C-alpha cells in the first residue's frame, strides 16, 4: 500500500514519537510505500497567541501542504498519530476532499480532555468527560496551567465536536486499551469506528536470564508518573530490594537528591535504550507507579519482552495490561503503603516470580510483537479502504 503517516511532534520527545517512527519502519520493512507528513511544536515559541489560537483551530498551511502531498503521492490511506496543535483538524478535511480514508491513533485522551491525560492536581480527573463540557478544564487551567492556552484547546474541541469533524471525518480510530475504548465511547466517539490495537516492541530484546537482582524504574520523571509515591515506598523497602531509577524530566533534581538519601536507591539519569533494556533484563521486577491512566506504556511491553514481571498501579491501561500473579502485581494508585505491601508480597514468592518470567515473555509473543502489529495495521488499512465513510460532507472550517 501507499501510506501517509502524519505526526505533530511535541517539544519534549515522548512515547508517541517512538510509536510513530517504529510503525513507519515496520511498514517500510514490509514493502509498503510510506511518506511522512510532520510538524514540530518547537516553532510555536515564536508565534503570537492569536496566531497559535487560530492555527490550532484550523491551519490553512497544513491543509494546503497535505493536499499537495495527497495529490502527488496518491496514497491509499492517511494514518495520523497526532494533529495537535500545528497540523490541526484541517488535515482531516484535506483527506476528505482528496477522497483518502483516515485512520487516527488515539495515544492520549486529547479529544476528551484539555491536557490529554484525565489528570489534575496529582490525581485522575474526568470532570469534562462527566459533564460533556470543556468548561471545567478552562476553570482549572488544565492545559499547562495557562488560562488562555486552556481556552484555545477548549475552543478547538468544542468547534470540531459541534461540526462533526471527529465523528465524520475519521474512518477508523485506533485505541490502545479497552479502558481507552470505554472512555472514548463515553465521550461520544462512534463505537463502531474504534478498533483496539496495542503498541508493540520493534527490535525487541531477548528474554533476560535467571540471575537477577533488584527492581528498576524506567520513565519520565514527572508528577503524573508517580515517582514521589515510589520514593516514599522505598524509604521503607530500602536495601531489601535495591532500586535503579532510569530517566529524566522536571523532577530530575528532586529525584537525584532524594534517591541519594534513601538506602538501596540509585538514580542513573537518562540512559540509551540498550542500557535501559539491559537494566530491565537484569531486574527482578519493573516498578510502574504512574498516577495517571496512561495510554499504552512501551516500558511495560519491553519488560514483558525481557521476561520481567511488572508491579504497577492498578488503574487505567495498567488494570488490563498487568495480570496479577501471572505477569506481575497491581497496587493502589498513589498509595505508597500499598506499593510497599505489593513489593513485600512479590519478594515473598520467589518460585511464582520465576514462573512469571516465562509468562511475561509469552504475553509479549502473543500480543506485542512487530509481526502481530503489522498484521493488525494492514487489516485496519484494508478495512477502511473497503468501508470508507468518505462520502460524508466535510464540515465547514
């Protein structure tokens, strides 16, 4: 097939960028022709607020550039990973005018929540979803704590939901978990266009050996990742299960200082992927204490590929992703004492832990390999070619 993959890169690289690049490489390896249509948020710092607001709602330059690409490349399908904010929903209309089916992966909850996380003041928040309104997000300045920025995102969502952009101009949505699918249906997206396809691990590592020691955390050091909860728990756990912390972010300075004071904790900073995977392969377990719902954490999938059990907060995507007693354990989100009990239970069952290593690898091979993901992607593309909704009238911009 001829496929356009589209993505609006964030100022700080995250998991979405990794999935976008991995799927492009996967499709090209399989012999498909792939063109990349991208934008980057780094340039936004030079824009005035009125320009940012206007372009977020409808970017005519993005519309024109994509229209030219569609005319010259003539793809079978356009697959978006992120349009916010510079590509904008105008790109969907460009596809509709060209008669090209649209697939959109929902990596987060942006269509239902201003910050895309369902997260506010250190805990999950679904006010906008429950009230079918973006006003709570504006009131609480949920987009980066900025009132005008929150108004801009709210205006974009209200306008395009009202115009039917999200309901009519996207032929198929890819959701990463059953939890996300339920939230999208609750938020008004057409259930029949929501297809569950998880992320995957490209160039997966081999399963780690039997000689393992300690626990490992790999991820962004930020409030929603539950790093503070993990460190509080390790004040009690200490050297009984040494913890390596790999990652960087807004809390790097704080984590560095606290880890140096907690026996058994070691902060290694950001590490190349190879080193991070080696640490996961060598660990008895991966700690995943996120206090937000998450989308589909690649770190957990990589842990499964390494045969490493996962101790995760039991909500959001993790509730169905981590199987207690088989691929890991769950603990109460944002509860350090619950994490302590979870770790102690894990440490007290060495025979079960060895069995879980094989179960983790089996879980990866059954659901998260590149080969399985390719087959799912190709099936999704074929289905939208066969059942395109592109005959609907495009909403006015």
